[in-house]
C-alpha cells in the first residue's frame, strides 16, 4: 500500500473529534511521539478492563512514561475506555484508526493486520498484541504487551 496523502490524515484521527489538526500537523505529531500503543488486547481486555501490566510495568506507569498515540481498529472502544471509563489514566495524544491489510497468520489462517506504513509512521515503538507479521511498520520496533 502507498502512503496516504497528508491532506487525508484527519480522516484517520478519531480523537480528538472533530480533528483540530491539519494533515501536516498530524505528520508532525507522528514524528514526535515515539510510542504507538494498541487498544484491544494490549491496553484493555474485555469489558473495558485495563491490563494490569504493560511491558512488565503497571499500566499507568508505562503510559505515563512518555506521550503515546493509541492505534486501533476499535477507536470508539478506545475513546470510551480513556475518556469515560478510565479518565484517571494518562491520556493519549491521539486515537487513530489503523488501515488494515490481509495477511496469513502462523497457523495459515487469514487475518486482518495493521498498516502503519500507510500512515507514514516509521522509527517508533509499536506495542501490540498482534504478531509482528500482522503489523506493517518498516523501521519500527514491534513489542508485545
């Protein structure tokens, strides 16, 4: 997939809504923020339950370490989690919808992955419960929760 045009990036920002940023401002935010963290299965479990630990540390401690962007295919769930159910947690800079791509998992089953490269994201740490083959992010470090 090719990189999404800069002027189209506001369509991928779910929160804050309406998106107050231009496409160029979003690119600048992407360039500054170093952690892109998945929501479902990484930050939260079923029924908006926060994961107790992320990357071996208490969730709130890890999220407060540095600014982060939530990258997800479930942006409404992420918004409810942070803004309504757990406002005491450190808040993301942005909640973005991740373009998807089809891939085959290690067991040979078809699945839907995340295409961060399509958003022009590179050189960051991606924290996600998807296997690395399910994340298209050349130049990024992919870490499990």
